[in-house]
């Protein structure tokens, strides 16, 4: 496999081109391992799950009431027993017979219909009367065996990320675990002499290290293990050593800062020594510079993200996330996109994709609207804090007028 990014030189790449080239960064997903049910949250299925049983197992009552075979002579139903959830009625019902039944209890053989408690009267022992019998439909208030998941059918496809509903479904099949891809170990570090760890005193020209913590948040939301390598000092040998070690320990290495044109070259030089890198300029805002490639003999994928905190998050979501998802067994993953109307004019420039931070809402007519969250500089992290979506304005658009449609990507959507 060759990574064409090395040949792309200084040409400006479109977002789509960059994403296409990045698909070659990772061949296979990470190894498969068995994982117990209680630890599956956020993991990605490596194999499809087919159901070993019918869910529900039995055709059962969806309400409390009586079970019977319908149609029946209403006035003369004989009440011949009762079935509670967890129990069974051990003989078939004959015509004219009914049993009282509670929600979830299996229907006796011969029964096909449940009439709810509110429609019933019990005039004497062994008798039941139905009011408004014309409202009863055959098969009502019954859950059919296998109606949720039929035995042998596909319950969850390979590549499914396991959230609350999927975990419940696996449990409802009686499974005690699943085969999933190993969680990626991702090494992160920051760079820059001005970058200061929270807790340390801030020098006159210093700035606190935001990026390692927003990266940590993004990685953890995706289900990765984070190896935090701190802030790399401006020392070539130290950096080379740290990169070599990270490439051995991690499935991916991510840095922020130090990759734009005209930077002090120390990080580039160190990277070139440890790996095979391309330095890209991508036609987008924020986030134009991006380095990517492989580190070390094991060819660990590497990303050098820009330094600005908003650019870090935007480039992570657009470029790093799809590669991580490939490692995790979701090769076809794409961000979920919606179309909304601009609630106010949006600034954007022809020739680059603008990612504005926005909030969306719907109006009474069911139309979706989006507006930007204030100032949009790539260092304005509060614009990201306030946002619930990225507004993706295509490269062919020179601004967006109020009321025109635009594309949204939902933030915090790690399903
Ligand atoms: P650079 O790409 O290194 O020129 O960085 C661009 C801008 O991002 C500069 O203003 C840096 O101070 C800032 N920056 C770089 N790394 C971080 C970081 N880890 N946290 C916050 N800001 C950063
Ligand atoms: Mg810098």
C-alpha cells in the first residue's frame, strides 16, 4: 500500500480528496476479542449477531385481561383458569373458554386474542362477560413469538456500535458477550513552547493546553484508550524518542500544533526521521494544515493536527474520526448530515469548505433552522462549547443568505 499523500506536495487539497487519500492509511481493523456483556458499551461488533431464540419466546399477552379464541359467544364465556407471567396454562382452550391472563404471560394453545380488564365483568365464579364486544378484533393485544427478533434472523450487523438499545437487545437474546474489535490505543501530545499544562503557572507569553483535553474527550467518546504523552519539549532527541515509543505502544499517534507552513521545523524534522509523512494544505476553514502518515516500523498511523483549538476539533471530526472508525470496524462510516435553513446570513468563501459552529432548532412548521454561535475564529473555543452542530458550507458557495439551505453535521454524535 502506498499513501499518495506523500506525493501531493504543496498543492491545495479539497476536503473530499484528503478523506479519500486517508482511507489508505489503515488496512485492516484491529484484532477481534471476546468481551462480556457488561463491558460492551461503546464497542463495535466484529461479527454479525444472529438470534439463537425467538424474542419474545412465546406468543404472549400485551395487557392484563382474558385470553380466548375469537370470535366467541360473548355472554357465555367460561372462565377456566388463569395464567400469570412466568407460568403456563397446560391444556388447549376449547371454544367458549377463557383464562385470565397478565401482561407477558404466554397465551394458552388455541387462544389468539386478549381482551383487556376494563372491558370485562365477572358476574359469578367461572364466568366472564365482555362489554362492547364489537370493538374486539381477532389477534388484539397479543405479542407474537419472534415478532421482535425471529430465531436465526440478523439481530445486529457487524460494524454496529453498541449503545444502550443494542446492549438490551443482546441481553434479550440471552447472550453473555460478543466479539468486538479491540479498542484503539491512541497516543496524544501537544507541542509548542508557549503551551502550558493546566496547573502550571502561565508565563507572560503562555497559553494553557486545551487540545490534549478536547482530544481526550473526543477519543473517549469514540471508545478509545488514551495514552497522554503531555507536552513535548522543544528538543529534537526527546521528540524522536517519544515518537518512536508512541509508535510502538499505540495504534495511532496524534499531535497538535507545529505543522503549518513557516513553523519552527523541529517537529517536522523529528517526524521525518521516525516516519513517512505528508504535509497537506486542505481547502477548509478552520484547519488548513494537516500532517499525516505512518510512524515507526509498525507503520502506526499518525496525524499532526493544527494548533488552534477549534481547528483541532474540526479536523479530528473530519479526518481522524473516519480512520479511527476503520480501525474499530466501521469502514463505511460517514457523519450524519441534515439540511437546515440559515437563520441568519453566513460568511463563507468560494474555494474552501467552511465549518461554522452552530445551533439548530425547529419551528412550528417543522422546518429546521441553524444559526452560528457567535465569533468564528479558529481559536474561539467558546463557539464550539455553545454549538450542537457544525454548519458545513460547501466550497462552491460564496456566503449563505438568510433562509437558504445548508448542511449540518451533528456534534456529539458518536453512535
Ligand atoms: P501552531 O499551529 O503551532 O502555529 O498553533 C496555532 C495556534 O494554536 C497558536 O496560537 C498556538 O498557541 C495555539 N495552540 C497550539 N497548541 C495548543 C494547545 N495544545 N492548546 C491551545 N492552544 C494551542
Ligand atoms: Mg505552534
